[in-house]
C-alpha cells in the first residue's frame, strides 16, 4: 500500500454561525414558488474533531484570543455541537418529480438547494457532507419525513 501523500502545511478554517441574509429581489412568482418549496429550519452542526479543535485552540492561544479560557472550556464553547439555521427544500423539486429513482431525485433536489444557498450564505455554516451529518444528511431526512 503506498504511503499517504503529503497534504502540505496546515491551514486554518474559520467557522461561524450564519445569520439569515436577505435574498436578492425576485419576481413575485419566483418568490412565492421558492417559499412553497423551501423552509428555514434549525439543524445540528457537528462538533469539530479533537485534532481540529486542538489546532483551533493553538491558533487562539498564539493570537491571544483565549480570553483566559482553559482547554476544556475552549473545547466546549468553540468545538462542540451547535444548532444552526439553514434553508432546506420541503419537497422534491418539480424537475425531478418524474425520476424513477426517488433517492436520486432527493439527492439532486438537495444539491440544487445547497448550491442556491451558497449564493445567499443560507447553509447555516453546514458543509455538504460531514462525518456526523452535514447539509446532505439533514436535507435527505427532511425530504423523507
């Protein structure tokens, strides 16, 4: 088995809880159609892994942003599971309603909504797929229910 490739230097990522952002003006027909097929709902954003949280802790320590917190407090406050708000579809998109494979129709609907949310920053900080959830998992659960 070949050795894993070098990923290069560590880079940091900033994760923030998104607040609802107003959408750009649309025609009244487009607005009513999008309101009928999407919903803004709470979702659980998974916790950071211990190694990722450790990197975040060290970055905060070096930059002087710990504010007197110890590792245990920092990990609970900054790296634990959080509730966030994201926009999810409430039904399979009309262009996929006639797909024979229902799972594929759900996936395509969720992918389209995730892509549309990127433009308005309405994914609530969720990424497409995460170890313990992510936008895809939340979306599929909501479409099945």
